[in-house]
C-alpha cells in the first residue's frame, strides 16, 4: 500500500487503452500542470477499469493538487489553460465545487472532469458535500470504495506511479468491494446502489461488514423518509439516486440489473426510492415481462417499479428522483387508464370499440397496464398494441379518390369506420371493403 511502481508501466498501458487524441490531451494537461508546479492524477473508474483490463469510459476524472493560481483553484485554472489552447472544447466551470469539465465531440466524444484535490464534509446525512482544498491523500479518502480510490500520477517526478493508500489493488485482485470508512453509506446512500452495481457488473463480492453497514444505512433512510416524507428528502439525494438508478437499470444484461435490484431489496435499500416500496413477486414478474415489450430500459423500468406505489407516493417518488416530465405523465395517467380499461373490459367489447377506448392513452401507459393486469385486460391491451393499432385500413385515400369520393374530412371517417369493420371481422379483403364503403357511404352523384 502507498505509492507503488508496477512492473508494467501504467502510462504505457493507459496509452494503449486511450484514443490518440485522448492520449495527446493527457500529455498536454500534464505539461501545463508541470509548468505551474502542480501534480495531476488520473483517478476513479478509469484507473479501476484500466487495472482490470476493461474498456475505459469516454469520461476521465483528473485530480489536480497544488496551490491556487491568482485566486483560482488549480483544476479550474488548468481547464481554462487547456481550453485556451484548444477552443474547440466546451468548458464548464463549477466554482463552488472547485471543478471544471472540458468536453470534445470530435474526433471521438471525450470529457475530462478536473477536480481540485479536496476533502469533503457532509453537514448532515445525504447532504451535498461541502468541499475545501486539500491533498491527494484526503481526496482519495473521501471516495466510496477502495477499488475507486486508486490514482495514477501523470506528472513528473513520478509519472506512471500508482497511488494506492487503501488497499484498492489487493481488493481488485481479490474481487472485493469495500468502503473506505464505516460512515460512507450514511453520508451518501447512493453508494449502496453503486456498490451493488459494481458487484453485479464486475462479479465482485461486497464484504460482510459492508453489507451490514448498507443494511443499517438503508434502515436509517427508511425511517428518515418515512418520518419526513420522500418529498422532503435531503436536497440532491433524489437526483443523485435517479442517476444511479439509470446506470443500474441500463446495465447490459437482464441478469445484471435484475440481480442488482434483488440484492438491493435484500439489503433493504429500495426504501431509498420510497419507504413503501415492496419487492413483491408480482413486481419481479412484471420487470421480467417488461423486457419482452418495447418499454425503454430507462426510464421505463423505473416507471414499472414506481407504479407499485399508491398514487400519491408514485408522484412524490417520481418528482424526487427527477424523472423526465413524460414519465411523470405516464404515472399520473396510469390510475385513470386502469380504472377506465378495467371497468370497460368487464363487459363485452368488440375490437373496434376497444380501439376507440385504448386510443386515448399513450403506448407507454398501456404497456404499464398490461404488465400490471394479468388475464383478459392484458390480452385485450396486448392485442391492441401488437395487432389492432398496427393494422391499416384495407383501402387508402387514393382508392377512395378512384372510387369517386372528394378529399376532405369524410375520408378520415370512411377509413376509420372501414378499419373498425375489418377489425371486427365484418369485412375481409379489398372487394368486400369496396362494397362496404359504397353501401355505408353512398358515393356522390357524378
Ligand atoms: N464517487 C464517490 N461517491 C459517489 C460517486 C462517485 O466516491 N457517490 C467517486 C469514486 O471515486 C468514483 C469517482 O467519484 O470512482 C467517479 O465517479 P463516477 O464517474 O460517477 O463513477 P465511476 O467510478 O467512474 O464508475 P462508472 O464507470 O461505473 O461510472
């Protein structure tokens, strides 16, 4: 543990893992920092993934250590210098957090997140952290897991040196997820979701101690949200949790994201979404089924989860998690759609009547209805989604013109009535369609 020079030169390995333009940028960053007497380190997920030999993301986290320059935190001054050298980059500065981001779209998408080495304190659980400049050692200590608290030095005098102050390398070798300190999950419960996501994605085991800390933190948040209500959760927690859920629910294989949700449920951590949420067998079945319909992984899968809650709780949680407006609307419409469809389908309807009924609801809402309502409702809505709504009328507007009808609002009415008769099996094929139209809508006299 400490500063480690690996046999294999890490800068060489990094060069092989990055595009030529990304390599060039890191060299530029290092040289700008050296000329100002600062140290720059690659940190976080990129170091973890490099050491594991898996593909790096297009977004690299850099920590800059050194004194301010003319009152500017070094990460911001360095990002501005780089932006001056390459004005094609998009620069964003976050003065309050002493960080800056530079993004390029060409030749390949790439983003550099530059952070001034800092320590963080949480004024209360799950608050947005307060930051103050510090050393790399304290910057690494503020992080979530040992495997994410590794750094590679990019600047002289020790370029390529690995900084491992918390045993991250050993944990990487042993496939272990371990938090840096016992307060980590209380400070930031999204770390429970991150730990589970890494465990499922990398096939690593969360230590027994951490599982117990995760359970305790989940219980703490269940009580907190229960008392205060999910609407008054600590600022920032909802949006951070929403982002983590997006990463988790869009994980590549079904096995991974379902396993991750299951693990979170066992730890009691789904309470962070809403304290009333229950990981029922019905919800698990719905999520498996959701894979088979065209529901988008994000935010569709989260809509399925939130739909389990009572109407007010659904809306509270969706707002707190910063779901897109469209999702809020789906969840809001769901209760009304279900009431209407379930009531009507109790009595006999023809397919054309069902189409009129279903047309008022978006496909996403109908997908939620099918997942939640097995039996006849599911069959009817599913038929609508996959067959009836996709069936065109057997004649087109051009056919109507050739039959002597004048273009206008009547065209639409004729085609709708014709489609209804086709769906109900009263009309089959083109010849029957023509006679149907002629008998129901007498053509204008020439
Ligand atoms: N981090 C943290 N606590 C969080 C989020 C992030 O300590 N709640 C730290 C970790 O050191 C992490 C780094 O910030 O490695 C960068 O975070 P992020 O880019 O969100 O994640 P990665 O670790 O890069 O993981 P992934 O590749 O899966 O996004």
